[in-house]
């Protein structure tokens, strides 16, 4: 479990997070939702230790995040941020292979190669594994980056808006694949999403944030309602049930 207690954060004197208390349950897919500027990405980066914790405490599996070594953290938690900085003149297979660095230290062994092959298969990348990233569609490229994070073989995977710039088919495919893999391999995925319907349709647990605070958290069926949309997103829209999941009609 990821346990967050009294976490506040400022950037250039501006308050981004204010006294956040949150438990992220083990297993399945937890979606962080909320309007722009709610603090979702900042919270994710603090959990991944990409930014320094200013106030409060974060624990992962009852361990103080600040006390976990870099090597141990890399085998416990992986993050795929919004901004990616690798060159496009790299093959899909080599990109995915980078995710094994916490184990291989750059020298891939038989186990690493077996894990890479399994993940390439799981993300349907086998047929394009020798292609360079700059020859791929946006959906294929995002699958490759997500596979790179997945192959790190961590208990926790943090994804910051992985659906950005993806069309509806690619978005649905990626969300379905992540949900299936999380359930099958008993991993915990925490994902920042802007589209409430993807959160409601695929997440096991939703955390709604606004103005740096957690407003509500729980299963989609208990969280997503017309009153929720009004209070969190300042918008009025209908919510109906479809396939036992809430669906926002805009």
C-alpha cells in the first residue's frame, strides 16, 4: 500500500498540494482525476521521488519513502512521466530493454531477455520490435514507452497521462491492456487521467483532486455522479450506468 500523510508542496511560493492524506490500495488500477492544476502530477512525482518531499510523509509497503535506497526503489516502483526525453533513433526492443537497468546494470542476461520478450508479446510489440520510434504511430510509441516501464517488473507502476495524444482506439486498447495485466500479475497501477469516462470505465479505484486536496476516493460506482462532476469539475452533465459502470454524457 502507498500511504500518504499530511503532504503539502509549494512551487515558487505557490501552494500545489495542501495536507494530502491518501491510501492507495494494493492491486488493480487507481485513477487520479481532477481539473488542471489539481496537483495530480505533482503528487505522482513525489511518490516516485522525482521531487523532494517538503512536508508530510509517504510510505510504501510500510517503509518510509525517504529511507528506501535508490536501487531498492527502482525495483519497487516505476514511473512513466508526461515528458519523455529519449531519442527516436532507437529500436522498440532496445527502448524496452532500458527498463531492465535496475537489474542488469546495462548487461542484459538470459532472464532479462526472457522478461523483455514476454513484455513485447504482452504489449503486441513483437512485430515492430526492430523499428525505430520515429517510424511508429503515436499509439505504438506510447505502448513502447509503457512496456519499458512495465518491464521494470515493479510492484507499483505510476503513469502520468499516458493517453495524451492517443485516439480513441489506442486509448481503449492501452487501458484494457493495463487493466488486464494488473489483474493477472497482481500489480498496482496509479494513473493520472483527464477523461473521466476512461477512469470510470477501467479503474478499480478513483481518487478525485481539486485545488491541491483530495476531494473523494472510492470505486467508480460510488464516486462518479452528477453532484461529483459539479463539485470537482464545476460542470453539469448527466451520468448514466452502462455495463455496471458510470458513464458521463456530455
